[in-house]
C-alpha cells in the first residue's frame, strides 16, 4: 500500500508529533502540513472521490462501497479522497466511538480500497469531537485513515490543496439551531480564516505542479439542496482563480454534479453521494453551465497523467453516468464532455 512519505510510515513518530501539534492549533501562517504520494511507474495517477458517507452502511453506503471496490480494482487506484461529513449525524464522540469501525473500516473492505484515504472535515464532523477525528490514534485502528483540517498532498504531476471550509459558513456560528459545534482550534474565527486564506494563497502561488486541485467539503458552485456557499465564493474562490486551479472538488450536497461556468476556468465537481441522497430539489439559472447533475448516491473516479485528466461519475450499480476530460499541452486546455446513461 502506498503511504505518505513521512519517516517511511504513518505510524512514524514524525507523523504522530505533527498531527498532535496541529490538533488544537489553527494553521501555521505560511505553512500547511505537506504529504507526498508517488505516482505509478508510468507517471500516471488514479483515485476515487466519495463524500457524505458515514452511516454504518445505511442509505446505500454499503452499495456505494461495493462498487467503489470494483472500480478501484479496475482502475488500479492509488488512493481515495473523502470530501467530508465522514460520520453522521454528529461526527465521532471520541477516539473509541464504534462508528469509526462501523462506518469506515467494516464498510470499505474491498482489496482495492485498502489504500490511503485523504479526508477533510465536514459540518457534521464539527458537531462531534473534532479532535477525535484528527487524532493519530485512529491510524492505529485503521492505517488508511488520514484526516486533517487543511493540508497539501503532492503527487508529482498534481498538487492537492485540502481546505477546511466549515468555519467559513457564518450560519454555523450565528444560527446553530439545536446543534453544538466543536470549534476548538478554530476560535478566534477571524484569525483562523485569515491565516488559512494566506496559507492557501501562498501554497498555490508557490506550486509548480502541472495540475492543481482544491478539495473542500462545502460547495462553491452547486445546483443542489445547499446551493452555493456564499462565504467560500467570496473569500476562497478569488484565490483559486488567481492561482490557476484546475478543479474544485467538494461534497456537502448529496449528489453528483459538474458545473462549468463562463466566468471561471475552474471545473466545479461535487461527489457527495456516499450515502443518504435523493434531496429532490435542483436549481441552476443557466442550464448550459450545469454539465451534469445526478440526485442520487454514487462516487467519482479521476485518472491523470501529466497532460490529461479523465473523470467519471458512477451510481450504486457501477453504471457510468457522466464522463469529462481535459488535455493540457503547454498553455492550452481542451475540454471534452460526454454523457452515458
């Protein structure tokens, strides 16, 4: 199993110290934690993306997991990306919460899924013990697990920038309803967000990767139930656009979708169909920008080379619902869209 190059193993003292130091602290100004994951021998990379999943196998989570295993083997994936809301309804209660085993380890059991998982936090994760989900003790329970607030993953041809988007949303602070959020490590919020935005901007500007992908839980562009996340649009999106980001991948809306707008070169991709879905509502003013929308469960695959990216969305039967690809040669990008039903 390919693992981040941190003292040769995730069980290494360096990793344990790194995560423990960052559990209570916000992001260090000018520096996000960095990990490395090698490409295949031919320089290619393939991975799956799933979000909004942890329901002890319910709401078709197990069905999605089965097909992830099938596709993962076919594509010989290198790792899995989780877009957050990893454990419902209210995150983990602690490091000994059986939900970790019942919603993760016992669900994603296929041989092809025994790879590294790179995860961000969602708003439901913040309703539990956030520090538990970030605790390296979970790595001892399942070595695949890696979850941090914000971090960078370098995979040679591509750099991934995982961003903690939940603290951006004002309503979680001003209108929490009957929910209790764990803001340890986030308060004072203004400082946290300011430092995070500076860190992301700096990291993107310094990146020399051929491809740049940003992963967050919350939507930037979405036709789904939650719609656009205004604070992320106004604060984070300008940084992404100024620094040549190719893809923004998120969860939050329990659907699969691709949006390509006329005013941005970024492709906005949602993979939030890991379990409970079928919201029943969709709204987007410009239908030409909504390249694909599926109000149901499923996941996404990504295959990459230095000059090519290919994306596919799958349902719980393993059917390919939509494909999209882009070629990057020098400074030109050719987009290709196709639907398969």
